[in-house]
């Protein structure tokens, strides 16, 4: 089974803190994604990476950065957490082309910024 | 760029009734399309995917979806709803040179006993 593992299910952080969300996949997928999920807005893409050290901005990158030093690991960084970043964060991975391009998801990290 | 639109943020059906969740796509090329399900406090799980091999796609848990190019639609159906189908459902598609996955806003399905 494909496994996408997010380091925390629940996190509570203070405003202004630097926050790291970690994601690891074991399927040798080239693509990895970070989404945030908010009620009524669906999943919005923050950043995605198509190779080690390669990244592209998604739809809502402001206030976030990412790091991909190894193929299996993709980190989302909140440089200075704010209350409007309270949300569910979902990591996913996929192959880049071909019929097996569906994304596999982690369980999500529910982040609360106080 | 590909985009998907889901019609109806909430759908209620009676147990045993037909489930129909609507999704329309916007794409200038044959798309890859997906339906995912999310149960409370969990990640997303793939229900089914369309990859142009067949227009009627069967997925898990008795769900299926039909790709209709003339209507640019990929609606999800299940003949008979079960209480365990209560969840949020997302339509998704691929876009961009690196196969970026984009999602609709989701439809919450309520099943009434």
C-alpha cells in the first residue's frame, strides 16, 4: 500500500512562530503537493514539487514556503504563523504521467494558530 | 488550465435512494478526472478515475461515473445509498505540464435513514 505520512495529526502554535509540517511518501513518487482545506473552499494548492529541490507555487503560496531535499520528503514551512493560517493541511504525492497519476493523501494535519 | 466545478455543496438522499453528485470540467484537452471521498477527520481516498480508456468508470463501494465529453461532465452516481456513504466527495482533475491536481469545492453527502 502507498503510504503518505504526515508528522502530526494536530498542532497548536502561537502567532509569529515558525512552523514546520513534514510529509513522507514511500512510493518513489516524483510529484508531491501541499493543500489546505477550509470549509466551503475545498482543497487549495499551496505548493507542489515535481522533483528534488524543484517547486512551483500553487494558488495560495503567500505566507508559506517549502523544502524538498530528498525525493520522499516534502516540508511545508509557515515562516511566521498567523491566525488566518488555522486550517487542515493535506499532503499528497503522485507519479507525474501515465494512467497511474492519481494523488495519494496523508491523513492531514489540523493546525490551530492562537 | 484544467478546472473542475462541483454543483451543490450539500446533497441529502434517503437510504436506498439514488446518489448523484455533479462535476463539470473545463479543459481543452482530454482530461484525467478523479473522484475522491473524505470521511470525517481523515485524508482523501480515491473512489475512481477516468483516463480515457472507457467512458463509464466503476469505482469502489458501488460508485461509478460517466465521462460525457458533449456535456463536459463527470457525474458520480450510486444506485442505492447506504448510511456509510455519508462523507464529503471531491471531483478533481489534472492540469499543467507536471500534472498538478486541482479540486472542486466538494459536496457533502448526507444519507437520511
